[in-house]
C-alpha cells in the first residue's frame, strides 16, 4: 500500500511505534473497553496497550513538547487524522499535501476546521477530492466532530461502526462512494444528527431500525438512495421523526407498505420512494398530514389506488392542503382509475406531474388547466380516451406535453399553438383524426413534434416550415396525403430525423430536401412518391440513414448517394429504379445496410467493399441484375490503409477530416470538444468504445439515441449531480445532461460544415448553466447545518 504520509516528525515517529498506531493512546475508554464483544470483533486488542501511568504521562509530555502550542486534545486529533490519512492509498489531486507538511497547523489542513475556543477539530470535509482508500475507524477519536463529509470520493469497504460514537456529530455525508455491506446499527446512536447522506453507494441488507427509531428529534435530512437496501422501512408506530424534512430512499429494493408513523413527520418537504418494490394503497392517510410537502416521488413501485385499485380521488384529495407541492410522480405503478377533477384543486405551484405508465382510463379532466404554472405534463402510456380538452391550451407555461400511447380521439386542438413555450409535443400512438393544425407555425420554440401512429388526414401544412427550431418531425403511420411541401423539406433546423413514412404522400421528392444538411435520418418509405431520386440529395452531407422503399420511384439511383460520407443505411427496395447500381455505393467506407430488392436494376454487382456483408435478399427481384454469388456472404471487412504522415491529436479525439489530409481548423476543435463532452457524460473514452464496440463514441451514443439513453443519463446524474441537493434537482440535471448529449452529437458530426461554431456551443452551454442555476430553492443541506449550528463552521 502506498504511503502518502511520512513519519519524519518526532511526534509522528513516536506514534508510529505505538503497539496499535494511534488507537492505543487515543480510543476512548467507553464504549471500547477491553472486554467488550464489539471491540474484539473489530480486532482492537486493548491488551497490547497496557502502559504504566508513568509511561503514559511521559508520552503525553513528549508529545506536548514536540507539538509546540498544540493542546493535548489537538495533538490527539492530529494523530487521529494522520492515522485516517494512512488509509488513503491514492490522492490524485494532491489535495492532502498540507497534511504532510510541518508548516501547516492542523486546523489549516485541507478540509479541517477547528473550534477556536475549545481547540478541537470540529469539521472534516474532504468531499469531491477523488480520494481512494478505506475509512478508518480511528475517526471515532475526533470526539468533538460536528461535520464529517467524505462524499464524492472512491472510498471502499464497510462504513466503520465506530462512527456511531461520534456523539456530537450533526452531519454525516458518505454518499457517492463505493461503500458496501450493511449500514452499522451504531449509527443509530447519533442522537444529535441533523443530516445523514449515505446515498449512491453499494450498501445492502435491511435498514437498521435504530436509524429511524432512536428517539432523535433533530434529524432533518436522510438520504439512503441508490443502494441495494432490502426489507421494510423500519419506522415503527411508537417512533417519530418530527424534524424530518427530506427523506430519500429511491432506487433500492425496499418492500412492504409506507409506515404509518411517517405521518408524524409533518415537516416533510421531500419524500422520494421511487424505484422500489413498495406495495399497498397510495399513502393518502400519511401525506395528508404533510402540509409542507413540495416534492413527492412514488413512481415505479407496486402501489394501487383506493377501493380495489379503482379510485384515485382519495389520494389527490389528501394533497389538496399541501399548498407548496411542486412535483408529483406516480409513474409505473399500474394504477387504475380515472384522473379525478380534484386534480385541479392541487397547489397552484405545481410544476410537473408524471402519471405515465399506469392503467388510467377515462378522459383528461378539464380541471387540470387550473394548474397554470405546470411546465411538464406526462400522461403517456395509459388507457385514456376522449378528446384533448381545449382547456389544456390555456396552460401557457407548458414546455413538455406527453400524451402518447393512449386512445385519445378527435382532432388536435389548433389552440395548442397558444402555448408559446412549448418545446416538445408527443401525441403519438393514439386515435387522433383530422389535419395537422396549420397554427403550429406559431410554436417558435418547438423542437420535437411527434404525431406518428394516429389516424391524421389532410396534407402536411407548409407553415410547419416556420418552426425554425424543429429538430425532430415524425408524422409517420397516419393517413396524410398530398405532396411534401417544399417549406417542410427545406427545414434546415432538423438535426435528428424526418419521418413521413407509411402515409399516402405522392408526387416527386422535393429538391429542397437537399437543404437538410444536418439531418441524420430521413424515412419517406411506404408512400406513393414518384419521379426520380434527385442527385441533389448528395448535399445532405450529415445523412446516415435514408429509406425510400415502397414507393414508385423510377430512373437511375444517383451516384451522389454513394458519395455521402457518413451514410450507413440505404433502403430503396420495392420501387421501379433501373440501370446499374452505382459503383460509389460499393466503394463507400461507411455503408453497412443496403437493400436494392424488387426494382429493375441491371448490370453486374460484386461482393466486394460495402457489398461484402450482403445476402441475396438485398438483390432479389431484379431480373436484369447479375454478378457475384450472394448466397454465402463473406465476413471479410473492408480494409483501410493509414494516411501518409502523422495526425496531429489523440486517437478518438481528432476530427475525421484530419485523416483525409485536411489541415487543422476551428471545426476540428469543435469536434474534439464534442468528443470530450460525450466522454465526460458517458464515462467512456473514445478509444475504449472503438476497441470494444468497433465504432466511434459518436456512433455508440447514436445507437442509444433517443430511447436507450436513460441508463446513461441516470449514471451521469449519479456521478455529477451535487450530492448536497434534493433529488428534485437531479431531475433538472437529467434534462441538462440530455441536452448535452444532443450538443455532443451535433458537435461530432462527421461533416465539418454541419457542426456549430464554438460561439454557438458556448451560448448553448451558457443557457444550460443558467437553467441549472435557477432550480427550486430549498436550502442546501450543508447550509442548513451551518445556519443551525454555526459552531460547526467556526
């Protein structure tokens, strides 16, 4: 084990030769008596510390002499800290250099604060320093400690039970480490504890009962989230956590019902029990006694509604008196019943409601429009029917609306265009009829419009071309007819995909499609589009997937398609295309999926290059086509020779154009920044992805976008979201990280001209920073401690 602390100073040299370093002299006589079972279990042999009284006093005198003006207590604290430091095996940032220097007073060491009056160490805050090692039980000797914060490091092993004897401790933060095992029962001895955060570790086993039931009247914040804790929430009826304001138990394996005794926590503001296996009725009788509740997260459990899982009204009625309530999440519980009109009587401060992935039926109550400050409404993946209420259009602050995967019918209200801040509208997978509203042109902030899998008719309104921020447009699987408007085809803002497939569109492919120089996928399949494929599509230089199958296109397949530098998939099957298959497709270094079947192609086809992995199925139905035998596709991959000369930069970070001889440019810098951004988000180096996945980091992220990104985003939140804020803030971080993923993808587009400028990137990052800087305003837990106990920060 590497030694990070030397023993060159005399007083430390003396401590080095003690029979049990620092513990013999320093451990208190209680509760570590030599005959205690707990002591023997911890391997502390007090028998080896049998000094005479004279020897003990002599040692104290020597320590006082060599330590100058330090009091005996401060000497003791210094040695305890150094003993703790010896368990740190890696300090990559050199944060603890001051601990190893004789020129620093112990009270000026990194992370150490003292009480000037009593000359005791009262605070040890080493959070976020990337320290590796184990937490030594010797910290129990810091008997005056008020704050112990070791969060956001890489500490392993168990939580020392001895920490339970820091009787004055008011803040214990060990979150975001690699700690395992059970939560020590001794932590229940900390009766003065105000703030406890053990979240985001590898803790397992049942939650120890004394943690919830120790007679404490001071505990305000408890976070045990994101571990593997099992069993029931051990809050018995005779117990009370009257001061509790934040309880975060999300992402564990907890079972049973929400304990009734929690109703005694009338000061509770944040209650997050999400992603467990809790059962029983929604806890109406508990939350009705929490008038200060602001955030309630019960998603992804096995709760049911009242009256045999048929009635949601009692639960919503129990929240009416919670006048500060801002967010409610009940997703993924298989709840049944109608959304009651009383939902409109909830707090006017409501910002988000998540009722998705349940079995809710009936119509959307118009009373929901009373929640005038709502920014997110998610009712997707239920059994809702009826029409979209016009009253919904009065909720002017809505930014994201998810009503997908229900049985909603009727027309899309044109008045939705009055919601000026709307950035995402997902009405997909319903039974909506009628036209796409022409008024959507007024939604200047709209970025994602998802209307696929409905029964929409009429034509595509040309006015959609005025949605200049639109990144995704999906109108597929409807009954839309007419031609593709040139105004929509020329939407240069589309960065992700355009999907108009499975409709009744006819007419030629608009030449304006060539203006989509940033779009990554175009799907116009299963329509009645005719005419030829315009060579100008070769200008869609960022295009990776193009599907024109099942139309009546004719003429030649343009060679410019094969020259698209990043094209991975091309499907032109079931058309009337003729002539030779362009050799440029065979020579493409990026194409992996091709389908030419059921056309009128002729000439020869080879099984080389991009065609080497194809089967006969890709060429069926072309009577005039002959050439290689595709019945046994080869596994030979295309080989590439390296470019002459040296590439400037690190593999995986350099822009692809540098490998083609292009000189360094600001666009290349944007690419490198994008790779770095994606690396930070995913925690994966681009070279690792290249080695293990056989693709670039951009390609790997793209393969997960958009529906498989949640695990990546969740892990990023765990690594980077501040641990000292409530879980509600993590929801904001998730949104920001998703935006950063999209920014990283745009920055790492293969075509330099489609990348944003660094100024654009800086502006976007600035906007996201501003968004993060204006979250809901709970007092940060650390500030909570400092304000309540100013002596902790003396």
